[in-house]
């Protein structure tokens, strides 16, 4: 996983197990062990294709990035704001 965390690993294993019960287990924050179902013996590529279509929602940390040079503020969709005031200072 690009941004390893235990919640995302557990959610991925759960999503796989919904389609193919008891074949996936989250080993740690970055890896999920998946057993090849007997229906797919000799068809590993086909199984990987099926795995690629399984949807899950990763646990993304809230992140805010501020570019002081351009004044751009970018926030992930998990960022929640209450009342704020933003002021710009000219240099």
C-alpha cells in the first residue's frame, strides 16, 4: 500500500473476503495475504484481474498542504473545518 495503515489493511481484507470468504488476512499495516481460490488454479492473472475490481474505502489521514509562494491551500476530503479566519500578508 502507498500509505500503510492498519485500518486500510483490515478494510481491504474484509472487502476481499466478502467476494471470496476466508481467503484474505491483514498481516500488518502494509500487507494483506491472499490465498488463491481453487477455482483459479492455473489462472492467477484472471484472479488478479478480479481482485483489481474489488472496491474499498482506504483510511486516509486528514492532510492540509499550504504553498506559501502561491497562496494555494489544498486539503484532503477527510479535513473538517469549523469557523476560521484566513488573512493574507503581503511581503
